[in-house]
């Protein structure tokens, strides 16, 4: 099975710069892993101010409401995608992403 | 979340006719404000025109006192002959059952197969599954159980034989021979009971009486799964022999015993389902009714919420045709939109253009929960799913029911949806989809001062071709995905008589639906055989129960969308939209009118629907599926993202490279063709298209070419066949 090489932070940077496709085949492979892992399928965004603010939430099984994360709100969809990417990268590779692109 | 919600009836109404609104508050009584508005444009945000509404002064505008209204979700059958069940001394309850949720999650509870148990009275009797999923019999305070849980999705024969004089009950749960190996053995126990059934009550199959509140029956302990041939015997004599294979298309439940204890179903459980003896030799329930003697009950089925009308009004005689909403608002929550449609006056003046609101599709998507449930949605969206606090209402109030994209609590697909309940996602806000996106088209028509009427799928299904007669052009919405036979035939007949059709979207004319006569306001659809499916229909259950029609894709029934609009569904993706590029065929003199004043080669590289006119769901030209060979593909999209994948009905053998980065088949084709009837068809082949119309003050290449088409289609001069 394909495994993410945690040294390929260039792919993380590619995602940060363009979170909504098209992606390079290598980045797409990373995204397939990050979004396809069972423990990574529980995130969604709840829009709390139309076109202005989104809150991260975690989906729950058995029809229960998502668990809202008021501590994780974003003012752009790009920032929300980047947060999810970072969290999942660390969860899957066991290594936190270093600071990229002068963030 | 909204603190006041509601729904309207009827859905489509003419000026001078009455309409009722059923409004209820959440979390206790509260004051709320109501106002009727005509919807012109949705809340597209800073990159688009933004929310536009026009107030319609009515008698119901203002503040009102609101109270909560209950929803009793969960399907069952009821036999309202209490006198027949009150004097039983020695009797047997038996049925074939296939439980589908054992135990109930997340909170285990009882599931009644049948009986008279009334929870509020603490009396009656019930054959049921206990909290662990074992067969049990309840009479008096505590149930008697076999102690052996049943297995989900296996068939059993279950029975309880009661002798009140002797004070005994014998329970038998017998697994039936099945194709799947099993180590289960029959279980039978006989044990003492010490109770009398108490006062007589109605007989329930699939639930128990909970109480009567606010004048309405409430039920509980709903059964998830199939029940086949339930019966009640007194000694050897039948009291009730209920035959679920009879009257399948209705809500009637027929008793074959001499007592004629007929009943009715509530909340539209799924009928025309395979029974315990289905052997695969027949797939059509009408050809082997004895193998289709079951009903599939769900604890979250809902047909008619049955709320009291709280606001009623007569649509002003001078109200113009349009999409309207009752806007409800209560302190502490966002507004809630109850959308309805004002059609042109019956027999009165009409516009020459009609917008056909995709009300069948809106309903199939109504109360869509899928994005809020765990699963791989992000993989096919290509981004995080997004909802808002109004969508969250569904997860806090599960009784509101689900969409045809969802599964029931037992995992089976939702194939019935009803408009007789509050619907959270048909509105001008939230996800830019369906009605919200269609409003971009109405806003564009207004911006160009083009008169239009609004008619609905529901009207078209009921009235057929006469509804369309007299319109020079009919414009669809961006995603007319769900279509009944009656709708399909009316549109084909309209074209055959010289009509002009502008198909303004993608993935249209895709699934077959039916409108059950026994359940007005409901749609039935079965995701049979093939297609891009949120769930897969159970084997042997592809035929609709309400009409006997074969469910599934129109493409699999000899009527691919290509035969009507020249294109058909090929790919979808939801992360970023793209653009079209003109083709050589766009220079054909037949297409000159389309591009009059359009110099650009690239079309629609802008828009509020994810940044481009070609996106979300895409259709392509394909003569092999019935696209007219003489049709002109005047533009095709390109440069789609990895998230766009060929749909599975386009793939026989799975292969790599079927996404938008690699496959040229992933594209939207913009198509024009002249119809032999003298009319013509223009198809955009993309859901995102209408989101580009307003760009740069409605002055852009998509707007211009669309206006060119509309003006030509309004011109009565016939189109000559090439």
C-alpha cells in the first residue's frame, strides 16, 4: 500500500498553496490516504456566519449530532482545509509538519 | 439553529387560491414573525448578486404565537378493531420476521412485532424483540424472553402461544434455511406468566401505542426490518391473517381471515419487498406476489407530519408567478424558509417562457443528512463537507426524516420522501445547490427583463403536456435529476410539437421516480441496478411498490437523457469548477445565433459555483446513448480537477486514469440541436453553469450566449432541420 513519506513536505506546501484542485498525482495520492483513512473521515465544517466563518466539527456514529469545535473556527475555507491537512498528516505519519511557506 | 419551522400545502398554487402553512416552534412556545416573499436570488455572497427578495403583502404577515408540533416518526400497521382483541384466552401470535437492527443503536430498546400493548396504559400484549434482540412476549409488568438474540438480516419464524387460564406462554424463534451458513438453532421456551391483557386496544404491527397527545396517537418501540404474514389465532381459529402482498400500492392492510380485520399502514413503510420465501426466481413483485408478502418497517419512516394548519392565506389575484417563501423567524435563531410556488393564473395570461422548478429533485434531496454522517464523502467531494446550523437541525430532530440520499437507522436506503414535513434545505441560503442555484437563473431573467412563469415538476407530472402548451420556451433548473414517466413524456411531446427546451444544468433526467397515488405529496424512487448511488437497492426490490414501474436510471430503460436533451451524465466533482472552450462546430452557421457578440474562445472561467461554469456534475454528448447525431457540440469543458471522476455507469471494467486530470471523457458538452418537431434544444451539460450568469453585472460570455439562445427560442420562426 502507498504510504506517505513524511519528508515530502513539498506536497504539503503544494496543498497549502492550492487546497482545491487540480493537484499533482503525488499530492492526490497523499490526499487519498489522508481523506480515506477511516479515522480521518469524521471532519466537516459548520458555517457559522455565511461566507465569513466556519467551525470544525466531528461527525458521530449512529445518527448523533456532530461534535462542534468552537475552539477551531476559520475565516476562510482554505485555512480550514489546511488545518485538517496538518492534523491528518501528523495522525497518519506520526510526524508533525514543520512550518511551511513562512507561515 | 432555527427556533421556528414549518411546511406548506399545497406546494404549487395559483393566484386566488388558498394555501396553508403548518408552523411549529422548537424548544417550547415562542413568538415568531412571518412574512411572504418572492425569491429572486439566493445569498450568493460577496462574489455574486446576493440575496434578493420581494415582499408580498399578505394577511399572515406579522407576529404570531407559536407552539411546538409533534412528529410521530416510525412506520407501522394498525388494525382499529379493538373489540376483536379484548377477550383472548388461548391464542397464538406468529410471523416471519427479518430484523435489520439488532440491537437498536445507540440506545437499545424494545421492537414490537405485533400486539395491543399500550405503554401509557401499561396494558395489552406484544410479541417483540427485547433490548438485546431476543424474542420476547410482554404481558403485564415484565417481558418473557428466549434470551437468545436474533441475527440481523436473517429470516426467522417467530411465535408466542399464550394460555392465560394455564398461565403459560411458549416462545419459538426458528431460523429459516438461508443461502448463508449459520450455526443458529431453533429456540423454544415455555414459562409461566401471571397477568391478564387488560382492556382491549387497537392491534399494531411493527410498533406499540405510546400515548395520545394533543389529540394525536403517538407510537413507540418501532420494529426495524421485515414482517411477513403476521397472524393471530385463537386456538385453531384465525382471528387475523394479514396479507401484505395484497394492496401493495396503497396503505391498506388486508385481513384474509373471515373476520375482515383490515388495517392500514402509517408513515409509508416500504412495500413490494422480498419475503421469507423469495427464491430469486422473480424480480417483479407483481409476477410472484406470494414471494413478496413482507413489509419493511423503519423506526424513522415519515410520510405526513400531520401538523395543524396555523397560518392560511389566499394568494393575491395579482401575485405574479414565481418562487415564494414564507420566511419565519424567532428570536435566538436564524430564519427558516418554507418555499412554495405561485403558478400562472389557471386559464389566465401567461408569459412565453416557463421556468420548470425541479421540485421532484428538490424533494429527493430534502433533509439531506449524508454529509453529517461518517463516511467517505470527502473523497468524492474533494474538500471538507460544509453544512450550516440550519442543516444541523436534522441531527438534533431526527423525526424530521431523511432524503433519498440517506439510509435509515438500520442501514437500508430511504426510497420514500414526502413534502408534508418541515424541509431544511430547500431555501435561498446554505449550500449553493438545487433551488438556491436555480435562483441564479431567475435573477438573470429578471436582470434582462425577461418575463417568465414558474411551473413545477409536480404540476407537470399531474397535468402533462397541457401545462406546457403555449410556452415558446421551457427552461429547466440546474439539476433536474429525478423525473417521472409522466414528466418525461410531457417534455418529449412538447418538443414534438415545436417546443423549445433549454436544459440549464447537469445530471438531469437521470433517475426514474413515481408519485404514489395513495400518498399525495410523496415520491418513491429505488436506486436499482446501476448509477451513481448513495446506496444500493436491495436485490429483488427494483420495482416500485406504488406503480410497479422498474426503478433506476432512465438510461437503463431505453430513455437515456441524451435522447431528450442531447447529453447525459458522465462525471462529477465538487472542489473547483472549470470552463468551456468553443469547438469548431460553434462556427457552424446553424450555431451562429448562439455566439452573436461572443468573441471569447474560453467561456465561463468565472462564477459563484466554485469559480466556473463547468462543474459539480457534468453531461456529455454521446450518440450511442441517443444524442441526436446532427446535434452540434458548440463548446466543451476541460481542465477539471482530480476530484472529477467518470461515473460508474460509464465504466464497464475499472481502470486507472478516470479522473479529470487524465480522462478527456470528463467534460461538459454544450449542445444545440434542432428537433424534428420544429423546435430546438439547448443544453449546458453542467450544474455550475447558472452560477456564472451574473458575473460582471450580467455582462459576460455565458450571459450573452444564454440570452442569444433564449431570444431565438422565443422567436416563433421554426428551426429548419439540417
